[in-house]
C-alpha cells in the first residue's frame, strides 16, 4: 500500500477516499492547520477567489483560518454581494463590523434557491433585524416551488435549502410552527437523502425542554423514528431521539452494533461511546466490535474515546495501522493521537511511520513526534 500525499490547491489540502461499502468521501483542511503558512501569493489568490460569484468556496475556506484583516473582509463582502457560497461562513469572525450582519441578511434575500442553504445556515446563527422576515419569505417561496418536491437520484438541493431555512427560523424563533410544519412536509419527500436531511434539521432544531407548539410538532415527527426500520433515518435524528427515548436508542444501537449491515454500525458505536461509561455492559461489546473492525477509520476514534477500557495492545495496533494507511487524512488523525501515549511508544511509532511517509506536512509532524525538543 502506497501512502498518498494530500492534494494541494490555493492553501487547501484535499484527500479523497472510499469505504469498503463504496461510499466516497472528500476531506479538506486548511494548509495552516497542518503547519503550512500561506504565501503572500496564495493569500492574494484566496482573496480574489472569495470576491467572485459562484459555488467555489475554496478561497473563502482558506480565509477562515487567516488572521482578521481589512483586505480579507473587503474581499468577503464583495463575494457575499456576488453570491459566493463560502463567504457567509468566513464572515462570522467579522461580526463586529457593522456592515456584515445587514449584508448577510441581504445576501440571503437574493441567493439562488439551490445555494441558499449556505446563507440561511449562517443567518440562523447571527440573526439580526429583518433576518426572520427574510427567512420566512424564502421558505414560503421554496414551499411554493414545484421543483422543491421533485425526486432526485442523489439529492434535491432546493428541498435541502427549504430544510435549512426552516431550521434557521426555529433557531431564531422556537415557536415558529410554520417552519416546524415545513420540516414535517419535507419528511415525506420522495428522495431518501432529502428525508434524512429533513430529519437531521428537525433534530438539530428540537429543544427538549421547550414546550412550544413548534417543538411539539417536531416531537411528533421525530419520536416515531426510534422504531423506523430505516437505520439511516434513525441516525439522522439521533441527537433528538436520545433525549426523547434514551433507553430505546441504546437498545437499537446495541442491536445495530451486533448486526451484519456495515453502513450504520460505526454510527452506533460512536453514539454508544458518547454515553456514560457507567453502562458497563456495553463496553465489552464495543471492545469486541473494535477488535473485529476492518476499517481503521471507524474503529480508531471509538477505541481512543474508550481509552484504558480498550486493551493497550489493541489501541496501539489500530494506531500503527492508521499511520500506515494510504489516506493522508487518516494518517493525520493518527498523528494527532500520538500525543496521548507515552513518549517511548510515540517515538517508536512515529519513527516507523516516517520511513515511507510521502506528505511533507505529515513528515514534519512525525519528525516532531519522534524527536521532541
């Protein structure tokens, strides 16, 4: 197995990988997060990209990691006006500028339906005068559009925007029954991924201790998912379900963990790991699952979350496998865990991994782990 290096473009590091199930993923990191400072040329290119219209969010993603600067702020405001989908998130750290919040509200008012999610999501965080009015207007527009309810072989982005807008409205106003009913409607969407998306937004908007009419609507659509035969739908809503039906959620996750359908098993393990470790009967089942897991990307975070409850030899073997993985994002995840083991072991594993490391940023990180100052 040959170790791949990250793809590098305009200050962003990319890694494309695939699970045995065929699911394809693409991870991205800012170069700065791996210790690669941006050159002046890269920073200028990121600003130029951020100021342009379109769905290329790469430049704005890079600017999220940069120290605040007047030049980047102006570029992002220009990009926001032009409809750059990466600009809203990158502007969150500039909320102290009085121009930003009104500009975000106006951008959400004008954004194309298919890319509205990026603007509405940020608006649900920052609010501001007129934010709810704009979101309600956009939600009504999306619900009236026939394309919102069309099936898709992958994902209906217009319907996805409607779900995001509804959640943002509920974050700003937990008693917005129209937004809750919008999510109820989207839960019947013909596209499976859109149903999962609506369930996830409903779960994120749900507040268990609030007894508003809107929260009751959300509870009525979420609670039945504990027993829905679709595991993906269940896990999409698990953040709310663990408050609504905690025991039933545990029982279902244990059942999934012991099943033979690969896709939902890591999600069940991850949830069970997040529980109080006083659930002692579950720990041996998790350790058994870790020992049988073929995909180190799934097993490693669970093993580390359980810590000393997992035999040290098993944890170190997973770490060794992760450091030898072909995927640079997996190796980076493993390198970050090296700091949690004692120095002799850390130096040994890092030195072995250095022998065939191909990525310059990971090489520097491994050298620092192998030879601490």
